[in-house]
């Protein structure tokens, strides 16, 4: 789902086909670091403790470290998305507290795609949020949590009904 949303955002933002493929692959791999997080934390039905949340916050760096072991230019290109998808435009994110354009573009793109997907998908600890409510949170986070240009692209897609994974073209949702 995150890959399909990232692909739509990349297309909306006018990225080349190669850049769109990189965004899709980065989205597919963005949470690979969670393999190092215990299932008891990943599937916990209630609120995480501070210690558990600290472990969860390590997944972007762990994912980047895992991928850096693969000798491939293609994989190297996705690492910034994996490592920085939880950074926030205002510098309050993690793992490094990067701000604005200092956050690699793929991290900013995946941040919006992952956020929207996380809200609109059911989790062990909560039901899925309606898409209307989720996009309102993207709008309210524009310029603080999210790159304003990417948030605006998400809104345009939403208004056209293109952020619904089931409504996406088959070449995008095949992932």
C-alpha cells in the first residue's frame, strides 16, 4: 500500500519513471528495519512504553544498515527513503532530527505515503481511520510534519480519488 501511494505521489510530482521506480522500491523496503524489533512490540495492542517506543524508533537506521550490506546502486538509491521516512519538516522527527530540505526527498515522500497509509489501515491497537480524516491530518501537518509540496500533491490525489489503493491503476497496485 505504501508503495502504491508513493508511486502515485511520485507521478503527481512529475518524477521520471526511474525516480518513480526508486520511490516504489524504497516504499517496499521502508520498514525492513522492523525485522529487528520484537513481535511483542510490533503487535502490541496497547500503547507502547517509552522503552518499547525507543526500540521502535530504531527501525529506520536498522533498515538502512541492513540495506548498506547489499552492493547495488539500485539499493543504495533507496536508503535515504528507508533511513529518513520518519523525519519531520520542522525538525522534530527521527532518527536525526533533520529539517526541511535537509531531509532527503525520498524520506519526505515516504513520510507522507507511510503516514496516510498508517492512518487508513487497521492496526493491532486501533481501527482504520476514514480517508477524509486522514487527509485532513496531512493538510494540518503540511509545513510542520510534511513537505508542503508533497502534502499538496497528496491532497490533489485525494480529491481525485487516487489515494484509494483499490482505485489505483493496476500497474501501480501490482506491488
